[in-house]
């Protein structure tokens, strides 16, 4: 086995008292930013995380192949709270010529995961300097951006005695101003499933007075199915309308002068609960079979469930975040007003417990580049509110001072 690459940055001084939180987070974030890695291949990133944690006097371990976890605090006691940072990058060619620009062609930390790692390592440094009374679990998770995601791997690799009853995560968010944290009780992000319907008709006679005789038009059946689907279109389900279906592909036929004998409909189904998803899938199957019978076609409906779980923020966790923010003077807003149609695999951490995904503002103006774009970037000072909140939450509401 090839050993993981040694980080090239001079990180041996990072745990020292000479660096403040901002300088510490900035150097780490930019070191990670220079060498982004795609899902399930975060070898260099995981090695850097392990090295920094070890320099802090902690004992990291691998719950999954390229994921890192560490417990900070007294031994032999189950952690009271856990924090998750995702560590993978996305297949985007970064724009610009900043000194810390990605050195991996076609890959960039355009979703802020480098910042998530840096803020959690900064929290680790704080907690290692003044350990909390109850242990805290820090998870640096591989493969948030892919399917299958790394979250089930991490959770499966964590010993039961190390799995806390509550998890917290932060996500950089360019729709909120820097210094602001957004939290929303209840549904935040939907579950995501992939839907593929293969419709098969029949070609007719090829030539002569009987050309196209006995043909069965698969494309016409697919269009009929598309028109019959009774769901909100797009990506954003709402509490009163908890399912949204985006049909992104409707393709059939091989030539403009013949009846299409095959057609494919591909869609993404977003739903606020697993129950909503199951009901929607059952309705799609029913309609597909009904239309197949009516049109003389045959159908196969394939569903990939669990691409992403729903993310529901629990009331007690949201309340703790709001109380911590108030104690620190951090601007914590009730945001967003409705669930957002993007997704995150953090919901896997909430299946058997409580928790909250907080949106961490990073915008310096109204035209801040979106996530997953070539121009996305942020100032590392935006990470500090999350470090402060994490410190207070780790200490059960005690001051970060």
C-alpha cells in the first residue's frame, strides 16, 4: 500500500500559541485548498488532519478509509456532542490566480469544505488546550459530495460508545452575510432519490404501404406520463407540498422519420420525509404502469433511494445554538424561511439522535459567487463564529473564554 502523501505546508508550528484562531484557520484552510481531492480519495487531506491533531496531543483514528475522527476530553465517558466537517472537493476548474489556488486540475474546494475542516481543527485546538468536562467527538468525513456518501461508512465505523446523542455541523453559505449564522427548526434539506423510467414500444413495418403499421410510440407514452405526474416541479419542496420532482431528461427515438420504440425519463425526486418519498415513488410506479397498459408499451421503473437523507433540525439543538449565539453576541437568524432544495448527507447523523445543520454566512456583498462555481471563495474570518459556537456547545453552554 502506498503511504499517504505528506503535506507540503510547514504546519509544525500551527499548534503553538503564537498563532491566533484566525491565522491558524487561514493557514490550514489554504493548505487544504491548494490540494483538493474528490470523494473517497481524500488521502492527502486525511493525512494532514491526522498530523495536526497529533501535534495537538490528540489521538485521531480512522472510522472509514479516508475519514478521521478524534475524541477530545476525559477517557471512558461517552461523548455528549459531536461535530462533523466534510472534507472532499468538487469537479470544478477554479478561476483566478490567487496564491492558494487549486493545484489539482479540474478539482476545487468550491463548496467550502476546506473551511469546514479548518474551523473544526481550530475548535480541536481550543478544546485540547482546555478540555471539556464531557468528551466531544470531532468527525472529518469523506465523500459528502458523492453517492454513495461517506456518512454511513463513518457511522458504521464508529464504536457505539463513541457515538454521541447529538451532532452539529456548519456549512458555509454565501446567501448570508459574513458573521451571521442561520438556523431553522424542522425540515431544512430534502431527501433525494433518483428516478429512471424506461418505456419500450414497438417499431412498425419498415417500408411500403404498410410502413409504421403496428408501431407503438414510446415517446408519446413518456410525454403522457410526464404530463400526468402530480408533483411540484423543480427542486424545492415545502411543508405544505412536501414533494418536488425535476424531470431533467426525456429522450427517445433514433431518427426523425420513424416512430420512437424506446424512451427514457430521468428525474430527481426531493421529499421532506422518507414517508413522502415512498408515497411519491408508489404513485410514479402506478402511473407508469397505468399508462403502459393504455398505450401498449412496457415500462421499467428504477428508483435509487437514499442518495441523500432528509435533514431535520431538532428543536433542542436549534435552541442550544440560539442560546449560545446570544451569549456570544453572534447574529443568529431564523433562516431560511422554507426548506432549501439542495442536499447534504448530514441527515444520516440525525437518524438516531438530535442535531442541527447551521448555515454559516460568508458573503461580503450581494453578488458573492455561489457555491459550486469556479469563482467561489471567502474570507476565513467567516469561520470564527462557528468556532465560538462550537466551543460554547462543547462546554454545555459555558462561556468560550
